[in-house]
C-alpha cells in the first residue's frame, strides 16, 4: 500500500470529510489518530443520515490500526495532549491533516462577535496550533506532510463573514508554512472542497442545495471519499515535489468563476 506504516493525525475525523480522509488514509496503510470533539459520528439531515459506526471501528473493520482522541481543537492544552497521546501510541508522526472546521451562519450585521471568534478559533487558530506542535515530529519523518482542508469559499465570499475569511487564511497560512518548511523536505498543501455531501450542509435549504447543484459542472456532488483520495495522493511519495498549493476538489465549481 502507498502509505504503509506511516502515522497520521486527522482532526475533525469523526464525521463528514474528516471521516472520509481517515478511512482513505487507513486503506492506504496509514495508522490514523482520529481527533474530534466527540467520537460518535454526526448524523445529518440530508447526508450520512444513518451513520452509526465510529471512524475507528471502520478503520479496524478494514484491518487498519488507529486511535481516537477526544478534544476541543481550539484549546492549546488539548492539542498538546493530542500529540502526546499520538506519539505515545505510534512513536512519531508523518502526516498532519488539519480538517476540523465549523460554520455558523449569519451576516456581518447579525453574527455575534463570540460566534465569529469561535469560527476563527476552530478553522484557523487551531490549524496554527497543530502545525506548530507537529513540525518537530515531521522533521524526524522521511516524508513529512501537512494537509490543510480549506474550501472553494477561500477564493470568494458567500459563506458568511467568518467562514470565508477563515478559509482564505488557511490557504495563505498553507503557503507561508510551505515556504518555511521546504528546506526540511516537508510539504504543505491545502485542499479546497466544493459542495460535499456531509452533515455540515444541514443549515442549507433545498433551494440552496439545488443552486449548488447548478453551480457544479460535473453531474454529482462530492463525497468525503473524493477528498480522502486527494489527501492520499498529496501524502504519497508521488506528490513529494508539490508544496504550497491550494487544490480545488470541487467538481469544476471554481472553473466557472
């Protein structure tokens, strides 16, 4: 397998895109640390409506090895504990996937400052914390990788005053970290999903979903597995000369912008 015996941390790995990433990395041979605020997968109103097994159970069912760590990713002490547990179990780290994210709907006029701060804390500050703590471990790896999950909303507005700016920050932090770590042979890339069928879409109306369908040139929405497969590639040796990129995985969404 492409990533045999490598060790990955996937934040926000209990459901949605993070779950898809964790499962694809495990299928490729990676030992996966699933980090999330709860282990039970979130069931959505439109998607993943009947998901009951945990990501770790699925990893083990396919013959893989993993660990679940419960934490609030925005808390520095909790992030430090995550890395301590990962190293205690697997003795190192090769791949960090910063996937944890949140979206709180609202306009600039109506969104509370507390909600804006929470989105920024989870989507951007937490990514800085995990990256900061991962770097010393990744320097010891023969194939250190950081993969940041951003969004097509990083390149334009339309998702509220907190979410889009936070994802734009993810893309720029990706580029800055890629330059910082290039001499260490560590690659840093972002993946920018379009509309993916996950419980995070629960806040949308049917009309908004249909509008997203019209904006997606390929005749289907994305799935968590689509994002997971992109992560497997960027984590692999085949992508060792790719760094500082922001890869849209969006069914062509951004091609028409």
